[in-house]
């Protein structure tokens, strides 16, 4: 079996990312975790992962879904200090996400980008 990846997967830099949030509505919820990997030449080259202390409460339902508790984020950085580093991390990359529309809306909101 040929294990060489096709050029479509090696000629670009990809960032695969996922967010965890305090809820579904982008305007009344915050981000609690950012996790991302950068893929260069078909291999994971870097990772970016951090918990974030949101300005919104983490409900019992969200704790059940994500496993992230208020205790876990109490000393975590705020999104305002994380977002500049995350934007540098994804700069120039093809962005890949499972629920991209949802996650990108949160990133745009906290990065201050226009829709």
C-alpha cells in the first residue's frame, strides 16, 4: 500500500481546531477552551491548546457536555489575551473544523472581526 499522501494534503498548511463554549448563542456566551494543531507536509508540527476563563457562567449542562468546570478555568487566561496568539497560529493556514460555522463565529466575535 502506498503511504504517500496526495499533494492536496501536503502542499498546504492546515490548522485543525475546535472550541468549547459556555453555550450556543455567540452573543451571550464565551469560549472555555481552544484546541488546535498545525499540519505541515501532512504531519502535525505544532499545537495550540488552552483553557480560557469566560465572562459567562459554565452551566451544569455544559460541564456535563465538555467536562470543563469553573474550577478548571479559574486561573486560566481571558480570551482577550489568548486570541492574538491564536490568530498568529492560524495565519496563512487553511482552517479545518468539525462545526466551522459555529466556531468561526465565536473566533470572529472575540477577535473583533466583522462578519
